[in-house]
């Protein structure tokens, strides 16, 4: 037994080796069979894909041919319309020939002959169907063919309108398009021929019945909405679709063809395909190499043209462009930007903050702003203004718009900035502001000029009183009565007091005019409405006495202070008061009362307002004058400048308020404007 053990052990080792080799050989066979099976399945799948692609390619060619057939048919229709107008100019002949054409073209719904002003001269409806525009009048869709005729006149040829839906009496409807053909005589457009097409009948008319039986054909919009459809899906288990654009003058339609085909056979002619493929393999490789070389050359040529186009576009731009990477270094500048800051590209590319075109005093602020934007905390495409410095030290104002720079992989690689030089715009705005201030000053001076005559009369009274009291005082001093020294001193004291009062009165009148004329910067302050009224009353009373007008002041109790430029608002109040008194300077105005009212206006949680109103009892404002009342340089006065009310509205709108007027019953006009309440009051 002990002698058999080594033999059994060797036998077990040999059997294990045999089984191991058998398992390896079986694995190789399984791998080989699997590989062959995979190759065969791949070949069958490729053959099926090839057959499916052939079916799809055939459908694509058929669709392209269908588009060409439709386009050719529409061109023949245009030629028929041109011949119609060239050979039949009379209404009777035109109508007879039109009816004949309508019988020959089932897709025509209506033919119209319109003159150069789009007035309908003659029309004919298709005799093959009820009139299509019974339920929807032609005028309801006039916009479509009017636009088509405008394009036709611009193209000097036929143009098509957009498609539109025309409902019918039976509750159904269909899509219609119009073609407009201009009629030209001696170089002038003398009329138009407008033909309405049924899109569904156009498909049935222009395409062969066999094609419609095999496929479902439809006109669709670019978004896939179906407009017209003919045919039906044939039997099959796989749907093939093809689309082609039908590009007409003024109209673009999509022709969609859907067809069902049987699936490719499980074993198509694979052997023939393999032999053929092996036979032409080398030639195919050479052809592919040649085509690849041509594609490379074409790609290089296209790239060169694209670069040339980009360079020409960059050179023609007046907007400066600058690109920066994520670290803030400049990677690209266009010529317009270099011209704007007067630096060369070599001086800018690769440069990081601080930039050479930054003003030295603003470097810290600009670095902080750039850090915020590079961190992505600023909203993209949000414009902001800044100041740049040219190489010679001059400053320019620029508008900057920045957006992320995205590469072809959709990743952000930096920032693209656009720059607009707005220095000239700011200069013009400053000139406009200065001119407006000068006009305001001129208006105030003109107002004072009109008051000069009133001042001469008004100042005579206090001056005469001063002279009288002074002479009386001198007489008392020159001829004192014995024993009446106390009475004399009392009279002198009273006379001197009256002199001081009259002098103060004259000074108040002069100072009010001086303050009104004096040109001041616009400086807003908190002012009480009572102070505004008190400031203008001496000047208002001057003219009120001359025009025999009574002035009434009505102030609501507990009015808050307003936040305004005091001088400008006083000018507005004075101008409105003067206009009101002058409006009552007429013989028919027996009652001359000027009323100035101040009260609280409608407010909300964020803003509160005070309303000031000036009311007269004049003849009112006519409708023709009301439309131009606030127009600069418009006036109804013989010697007026036409700037008063225009400047008044500008001043009130600068304060955030609104100036308006309305008729006053039973007669007269009321002008109202609002001023904001001082912010500390709410």
C-alpha cells in the first residue's frame, strides 16, 4: 500500500494537468466562438444600420425633390399670374382668364387685382369650392398680404405672406398663405396681383399621389406646429422622418415627411457587402486620405477667412474690448480700446493691477472693485461708470459692461469687458445743465425787469414818509416851544420810529428782489411753507396793488417743513402768482382774487408731500393753448419769453414733484405742484 501511494499521486497530478489543459482549450474555443459571434452580430447590425441609413437617405432625397417640385410649381404659378396681367388688362377678360386659372389650380382660393394704393379693383373666387372668405372678411387678414406686398415692392418680384388660419362655415378651416406680385409699368408700381393658396391643397397639387400614399407629408412651422398635412403612414414597424426648408421670398416653411418602413432583414446581403468592402478597402483609404487632405485645406482656409473677418470687425468697432483671465491679467485688447486709453497692445497685454490707465488717486478704489468682480460677487452684464487716464494724463469718462468669458467647454476662463467713451456725452450734459441755469437766471432777471416800474412807485411811499418825518423833526429842533421839551422829545422819538419803520419797509422790498435775482447753487434745505409765502409776498403785493387784485392766503394747520431749493421754489410760486394776476387783468374780470393754498397732499409710507396751489378767476386756458403750455419758448404774451412755465415744471420735477393745471369752476384756472416733506419728519 505504501508503494502504490507515489503512483496514485503522480496519476492525480497528470489528470489535474489534463483537465487544466482541457479547460484552457475550452476557454480558447469559447473565446474564439464568442469573438466570431460578436463579429457576425456586428456585421449584421452594421448591415441593418446601412440599410436603414439607405432608407433614410432615400427619404431625404425624396423630401428634397418634393421641395423642389413645390418650389417649381409655385414659380410656374407666378409665371401664369404674370402672363394673366400682361395679356388681359380689361376687367372682363381678366375675370374670364382668372376663372380658367382657378379651375386649373385647385390650391388657388382667390385671385385679387389691386391698384397701387391697395384698393380692390377685381377679384375672383375658386369655382371649385365655396368662397373661402365668407366667414372671415378679407379685411381681417389685410395685414398679412399688405406686408407681403411691401416686401414684393422692395424685392421687385413676388413675395409670400406668413400663413394664417381661415375658419369656414362648417366649423372647420385651413391654413392659407398669400403671394403678392407687383405690376410694374414704366418703372413704376401700378398695382398688385394677390393670390391666396390653401397649404393643404398645395401639397396635394404639387406632390405625386404615389408619394403621398407612401408617406405622410406636412407643412410645419420651425417650432414643429403642423399647418397642413396629406397622406397617411404606411404599414411598417419603424418610422423614418425627414425635413427640408421651403425658403420662399418673405416666408419660410418646413416640409416634414414621415414614412413607415419594414425593418431590415436579419441577414441582408452581408457576404456581398464584405467582399465589396474588402475589394475597395485600399481605394477607399486613398480616397479618404485625399478627402481628408482637402478637408484640412478647406478648414485652414475657413479659419484664415474667419480670422480675417474677426480682424476687420475688431478694427471697425468703436467700442473698446478687453479680456482678462481669472487672475486679472489682460489677455486681449482691440484697437478701439488702445485708441481710447492711448496705450499700445504691447504695453497692456499681460499687465495686472494696477493698470497703467488708472488715475493714481483712484488705484486703491479700482483694485478693491476689481477684486470684488474677479471673485464673482458682482452681477454680470451690469454697466457702471468709471474714469480712465490716457498716456498724456487727460481723463476720460467710460461706461464699462463686463460679462464672464466662457470657453468651448462651458468653463469660465476670465472676463470680457466692453468700454464706451462717454466723455462727450457728459460734456454735453454739463453744457445743458449750465444753459438751464442761465435760462433760470434770465427768467428771474426778466421778472425783476417787469417789477422795476412797480418798485419805483412802491418805494416812493416809504421814501416820502421818511422825508416828511425828517423835515418835521428838523422843524421841531429849529423852533422848540418853551416849556414843552418833554412833548418835543416824545414827538421826535415817534418821528424817528416812523422813519426806521419806513426805511425797514423799503429795505425789505429791495432785499427780497435782491435775494430773488441772486444766482445761487442748488442747495436744498428744510423750509416751512409759511416762510416760502412770506418771502414772495412783498413782490406779489407790488403787482397786486397795480392790478387791483386781492390776495388770499390759506395755509393748513400743522404743516411739515419741505425739502427744497428755496430760491427756485420761490421763483415758481412768484411766476405762478404773476401769471394768475395777469390772467385777471381784463375788463370782463370784475372780481379779481388770487388765492394761494398750501395743504398736505396724498402720501404713502415712503414719501410724504405738501401741495401748493395758485388759483385765479381769469378767463381760463383754451384747449389749443393747453397742449403747448409747458413747451419752451411758447407764450401768449406779446412780450413774453415763453420760459416761465417750462422752467417751473423743470424745477418741480427736479424736486421729485409734479406741476399740473386744471380749470376752476365757475371760471379761472388752478395750478398745483407738490414738494417733498423733509425726510426727518417721517
